[in-house]
């Protein structure tokens, strides 16, 4: 019947036989094969014949060929029975089942949150369309001989990109500032995106209403949807007037030109209000084309990939003029990086106005936590299910005797676990946003389920549900499957206490619970450690009040009259990631370096209790002579005068000759892993340079004094009070993150501990149930309550002690690893604390076990001996 060397595709043939009616199978299959071999006989290629065979198989999928699918009444009845048994059994044991459902749901909710964090990064910038040909300009700078990647470049480069370099189709620029916005009589601090006029067009950011027609020409701003709602409620914001306070002396009245559609959080460009760079620089009287203005922005170019190398070379031609104007900041080269590419690993926090992705350390920490809590919930579910099997042995035996095979018993238990998993799924989806808000709000942001692709989240949750059903359900199902009906009915099945599988699950469950608790306690200790960390200056009971110089003297005079208050002035200020520190050019011989620079008044160092390691501090009343002296930090002396005495050495700061008269201990402004002690110079400021009034409160109620500070402020300044406690911002976001992680770890420790206690309660109940007669006999023979409790607890003591050792060691190792991956300065996890934490959980577990045994130990032994 043709060429037998070639046969039709097997998969296609199997598919046809699967759907074809049995009474038409032989006839239609013969036709398919005949057509196939005829095509080969007439010179058709095997590949062509295979394609046409598939096409014919698909065409034959018609009513006259399809087998009619009939619903098997027996299977329907069987699954109805499964469902009824599940509901009946769950209701009978509603306490343990409800706890398992809630525990698994909350654990799965934590897993969903972790997926949201991964999705945050995976979908980062997916909001912006048509960005395949957009590139970011990165500046690689040299800092004391080390390369540093920055996602910004000089403002003066903008004109060159637009007018001097060919091959660039479009360019725009972006940077952010925190500005004060006045609406009516109210003041607000907002994050402003300062952009070139073509920014919104290049990234195709949609407006809910309004137009970009006059953006850049007129003083027009654009608001996010959330900010428009905050300022104007449900009223349209278009055409409304706002006042922007751009600096101490510069204001800009603007009109709202439109409101954006919702911009997701996982976006490079995060702002509440969009302001034109042209209007911003003009209001501040800044020339953006001046290479010496010290301003940097993020530049974004649209170009063809074949032009990338040429344009990069052209941009690098402007490095010389930049470096001539900034001797302390040396740019080594510029690079172009595709907008869609992942963030380069060497781009660190603070070196970009954008790219605020979730850090790898945070992903690892939360993934580990979520996995541990999820496994605890799964182990608890499996343990509880296996414990409850003891109550269903007769049911299993009778069903097997009546012909229900082991396979159906297995399906029954998997079905029950599937119902539990489905209920947990509902809780997980319902609480995922609450979990995200509870955790993300600790870091000052919000990211919800609706902000990511729901397809991915559905597939993720479905996969976890399948995993939970198979892992947590398969163990008890296989446990019930192995029982033989004859052995069950003859009562030869012995469930003595706890099986080896229960023991292994309990060790794993309690070990993980103890590890999470140890981590929570260690992070709590670390928060206290950082709170007490010696930063090189005093940060307790100190207020920092940023002030315009014209108000400095009268406000200082009034505050000095308050009891228990001492004040001093500074041009910039210590702490908060060096927020107020300048960067200046240090010249030693012919070499230039960038160093951190603080300008302060004479009393400031005493007020802040800056510690002097050697030499002296500034002398009051010494006139111009003291203006030529400086103090430097220990890291400054170690780096630049390693093999010689730094005191009395002369250096040049921004071209002015200064003499080192003292060395302070290092000033710590960051505690993250990548933190470096930056060489620091402290000099005397002039009277008209004061920008910060530092208020130290030696005694009295801080809240009352702050209220008085606000009253004095309001007499002179028509802006919101901007003073703050130095302690709150001494370590910036690192200190806040530590407190947040401490709360998160302790919350999860409580959840996992609760699940473990519930799990041991179920096992204890199984143990006591199977030993009722033994307890009764021992009681008749004169055993005391203490002896009975010891006998019952003995089977658990070894299990829990092993769990304590495993969990304590695991918690100790995890805590140290996590802290070391995040912080440069941190407390070390204590092995003793780990063991005590484990002991605490074990004591709670033993109390729970004893409470279960207390009732049968006190009951009438006759009831126990007659119990079947």
C-alpha cells in the first residue's frame, strides 16, 4: 500500500485514535493512511506528507468522527462521596483544620509577597513602551583611585548631545529633588522630577487629562494621579496654581498643566510632580551649559544600535573640559547602557536618580523567611493530618473491605488536602495585599497585587498549591494507604505514640521555628546595637533646624532663652548619610582628591561632642588665624599621611592653604555593607554662612521644647517647620530598615511558633489517645501525676531537644550570614541566645503536651480501661 519505509507521525495517529469514535475508527484511519501513502507515491516529500497528515487529522475532528464524551455516573458519585467525606471529617476536626488552613494561607501569603518582589524587578520599567532603542548615559568616575558607576552626567553635556553629536534621534534628561509645594495656606514636601521638555514624549507617559503643548515654555507642572487627589480631591486640577519653593530664596509660581495616568512603583522615574528643567534652572539663576556649575542629571538617548560606538566616542571627547572644571571629580569614561538592560551590579545606591530596584540582599532575606514559614506550615499540616488518621482507621479498614482500593484511599486523602489548599489559596490571595502593605510600609512604599502581571501570580500560586497538596497531602495519604484491612479490623495495627516520619517532620518544623525566632531576637539586638553605636558625635536630644541665614540670628537669640537649651550654628551638618556635607577638592602636593567637608561655628564641636583623637579643637577669639586651620578625621590621616604625623601638615582645600591642628575619630554616617569611612575635613565657617541651627536639649520635656521651637519658627518664616531630631536620621534609611526588619522577623517568629505549638498539640493528642489504657493501668498501680506526665512527655523530649540543637545552630548561622550581608557594623548572633530561644520554644511545647495529658491523667481509670 505504498512506501512502507515512511510512516505517519505517531503523535498525530495517537491523537486521532484518542478522539475518533470506535465504530468509525478503522474506516477513517484507513482513509488517512491511504492519503498519506498516495502523497508519497506521487513524489511528495516525507516532510510534506507528515504536515498534510497532521492537517487531515485536525480536519477529521468533526461531529461524525468524534467519540461522544459521556459523564460516568459512577465517577460523579465517587467524587460527591469524596467531597461529603471531606466536609464531614473537616467539620468533626474543625479546630485543627481551621488552624492549618489559616496558617498555610498566611504562609502562602508571605510567599506571594516574595513573588511580588521578584515580579517588581522582572517587570521593572515594563510600563514604558518602545524603549528598545533608548540608552542611559553612565559616567564612570574615579574616587581616590577606584572606579564608580553613576547613572548621571553633567548638565552641560545636554547641549552637546542635542546640537553637536550626530546620530542621536532624540534626547532627554531627568533628575529628582525634594521641594516644598504651597497650595493655599498649606505646605507639602514632594518628590519632584526635574525634566527636559521632551521627557514625557520620549517615554510616552500617558496623561489622564491635560497637554504637554506648552511644557518648558510656560511655568507648567504635571501631577501624579495620587497627588492631584491629595491636593484637589475629585475636582479637576487643570489650571490650578501652586507655589514651588526651590531654595531658601527662590520661589516659582506654576500652573497645573495635566494629571498623569497611574505610574507603577517599579519604574525608573518616581515623582509626585513633574517640573521643567528650563524653568527650574532659570528660577535658580543657573546656567545649565556651564561645565563648572556642579549640576548632574540623568541623560537618555534614542539612537540606532549601530551608532552606539560612534556616539559613545563623541561623548567621551567632552571628558577633558569636565575634568578641567572639576579637579576633585574625575570622569574616566562615559558608557551607553540599554534602558531595558538589568541594572549593572557595580551601580550602587546613591549613584543614580533612577533604577530603584529591590536589592539582591532583600530578595534573599525575604525568600529565605518565606520558605521557612511555608515549610513550617506544610510540616504542621502533614503532621496534623497524620495524627488525625488514627481516628479514621476503622473507616479506612471498612472501605478497603468493601472494595475501595488503596488507590482510591490515596485519591481521597489528596482530595481532602486539595480542599484545604484551595481554602488556603483564598486566604493567601485575600491577605497578600495586607502582607505587602504591612511589610512595604515599614520602608515607606506601597506595592500591590494589581501592580503586577496577574498571569504570573496565578501560575505561581497554582504551582504552590499543587506543591502543597502533593507534599503535605502525599505523606498522610501514603501513611493510610499501607494499612491492610484485616490488620485494621483485628486491631493489629499499632500506632504507638509518634512514628519516625512524625518525628522527622517535628524536628524540621521546630528547628525552623526556633531559627526564625533566633533571627528575630538577633535583629532586635542589632537594632539596639545600632541605636547605641558610637558615631563619633552626640546624636541624642539634638534638633537640627535648617534656616536661611537672614533668620538665623533672631531665631537663635530667642531659642537661647529657653531653659535647658544650648545652640550652635553650622553651614552643613553631621549625620544622615552625610546629607549636609559638601564635597571639596583636596590638594596634597600635585594630587587632587575628593573629601567630605563640614563648615561649623566654634561652639559646634563641643555641643555635638565630636571626639578629638589627637591635637586640639578650634580656639575661640583667635580671629583670622583659626580660619586657616582645619580638623581631619582619623581615616583622612590614615589615607593621606599613613607613615607620618598629620598634625601641623599643610594641605589645600579648594585652592586655599589650611593647617591641620586636630584629628577627630571617624564619623560614621552609614552602616550598610558597602559603607566606606570617607576622609572628612572640618573647618570654621563664617558668620554669614550659617545654614543650620543645632539645638541641644540638656533637660526638659522634648515634646514641649519642640512645640516652642515651632512657635518661634512661625514668627519669622512662612513655611512649614523643617526641624527634626538628629537621632531619627543619624543613619538615614539604614537605621529605619533595621527597625523594620526587626518587626518583620519577630512577627514571623510568632506565626511560625504558633503553628509549631499547634502541630505538637495534635501529635500529643495522638500519643495520649493511643496510650489511654497504659495511663489507666499505671494510675491503678499507683503512679503519681508527675510520673504520668514524665512518661507521656518522654517520647517528645528527645525529639524537641534535637530540634532545639538543629534550630539554634541554624538560627545562629542564618542570623550572622544575613547581618553580615547587609551591615558593615552589626551585632554578632549569640550561641547562648540561640539556645535559650530554642529552650523557650521547647518549654512551651512541653507545657502544651502536658495540658493534653492532664485530663486523662486525672480522669477515672475505669473509663480508660473500658475504652475501645
